[in-house]
């Protein structure tokens, strides 16, 4: 714990799937992500500029203007990654009481990002983890680039509260934190009392969740220095067996 923050309990990369099976979640340090992927962190940093150009999320039902985002969908079958035609993001109200039941058409991710070797390696790697957890099969993958900012004084990474996503595997990567306090991650057993709380502070820290076993949320953020902009950038990737939600 440092400065009032609980540090993440990092998982060794070679225990990634084992930890997911045992605990329902696993957290890789940035160095662990590089080791797992066989890529340098500098190659992931090439992606970061995208987060400065994300369009507004026009679907926030709480009236907020604190979230910008892009979205893309893929299938991963063994080592084959294919992007599918741009589609709406849809969740049932059982998993997202605030925004469920509606088709949300977000701006597509940039083609240049999707062509990056680090991006393609990451999505294939997450498909491999999902297969390690559930068995080898085709995975229906959705990727979301998020920026939550403090322009209105407070930003909410999970306005729907503690939730599950209705998928098999959820991956949340911290891309950047700038001039903020808060943004603590909380993971709880869906059918038990056990929980974990920590704050991801280092770029490319990666949280993976067995969505059937745990629920998760991140606490609101506020500016660390009043009057100066603050934001939290994340990449969220989900893997689902069978089909995309809404099909």
C-alpha cells in the first residue's frame, strides 16, 4: 500500500490461467504483460495516442459528459483474428441496469490501431486465455477504448455500479492516469463474500476476470489538483463464447 492506495496483488504470467481458475481473477504487472506477450512495453505505448482523440459517449443515461470511447469487434479462432463489420454494443438489463436493452453505436476504432502488431498479439493472447479457461473454441471479442475525465469535477468509470458483463472473460488494461485521485478497482465473488480492492497506477497493468464468478467496479475519479484536467484511460476487452451479445 502506497499513499493510501492498495497495490494490486500481481500474478506471475505463467500462473495466469491457473489464477483465473482458482480465484476468478488475475492481475499482470506491466512487466508481466510484456513477458506474457513477448513484446516490449514501448510497442504497446504506440497505441496510447488514440486515447487523446476519442469521441464523446452520447448514451450516458446519468446525464454525464465525462466519458469518451471507441469500439470494435472481432472473432478469434485459435490463432486467427478477424475483425467483423462494425456493430452496435448491446447488453441485457440483467447485466447493465443503467444502459442495458439498448443498441449503442459507438465510433469505430482507428484502422491504424488495429493494424499494430502489439494490438493483434494482445487480442489473440486474450483469446488464448479464454480458451485456457473454458476450452478451445471461437471467441467473440469486443474491444472498448475509454477515457473518463474530471472536466465536470467527477468522472465515473462504472456508472452502472458493481456488475458482470455477460461474457466469459473480461480484460481491463490501464493505459494512463493523469492528475486524478480515486479510480480504485473492486472485485467481488458473485456468489460469496470474498473481495479484493486495489488501484491500478502503472500503464499497461492488466486485470483479467472470469465474468461468471466475479463482479467488478471502479470508484469515481476526481482531480488531484483542482482546476487542472484529469483523466483515466483504459482498454476493456471481452471474450464471449457462442455469439456476440444481442445476436
